[in-house]
C-alpha cells in the first residue's frame, strides 16, 4: 500500500499542473476575442461528443431509453439554455425509463 502513495501523488501533480499553469499565466492577460469565442464552445462540443459516443455504443435494449434521454436533454437545453439542467433531466429520464419502463 505504501508503494502506491508516491505514484498517486505523482499522478495528481501531473494532472493538476497543466490545469494550474494556464490559470497562473493568463490571469491578468486579456484574451483575443476569437480565443474567447472558441473557449465558450468547449463545454457544448464536449457534451456533444459524449452524447454521440453514448448513442453509438448503446446496446440494443438500451436504445429507446437512450434516445428518450437525449431528446429530453435536447428539448430542455433548447428552451432553458442551461447545460447542467439539461444533462440532469436527460439522466433522470433515462433512469426512469430503465427502472420503471422495464428496459
């Protein structure tokens, strides 16, 4: 168990340093407007990639709950423009269909 501690600490540092450096180096600098616009799209593109991956890797018995969950998330995202709310609503819809719908 003790031999894993340096490994865990090292992995934590390797993960944390790339996140910390941009924050420290760019805190007082104004970003280019195009860079700002690009960075605003990252959460939506990341979510899209995860959704498409989920659709393509869903098993056949999970296809209907998956599609319903995506539809619910898409509708809420369109009307509310709240990324967190839409994700939670999609997860809830899928969970309800799986547990109550017999899928």
